[in-house]
C-alpha cells in the first residue's frame, strides 16, 4: 500500500494540469461533502474526511490550503481543550 502511495505522490505532478485539477476538484469536493455530512450523522467520521478533502484540494487550490490550515488549527484547539478537562 505504501509503495502505491509513493508512486502516486511522485507522479502526481506529471499529469497534465487540467487532469490534476479535475481529479483534485472531484475527489476532494466529494470528501468535503462527505465530511460535512459526517458532522451531522454519527455514523460517518466528519473531521478526518474534511481534512482529507481539504488536503487533496490544497494540492491545486490556494483557498483550500487556507481552509486546511484553519481546520487543522481549530481541531488542534478542540483536542487540547478536551485533554485539559481530563
């Protein structure tokens, strides 16, 4: 599994820009929609899907990179608050 991921990571930039854009927009957008759904439904893990979707979108879109950094910051703050209450 790791070797496949390394292959994808190494060859991602070799794809023509329109293909990368469409793949990132489609898969990343789907993960974000699933993540937002997961925030409402208890069955789907929402936050990990949101982070994965924003991470994929951030490979091609600057606005997604900003949202990814904000999401990571808020999740880190929430985790720290929960850990302090224990």
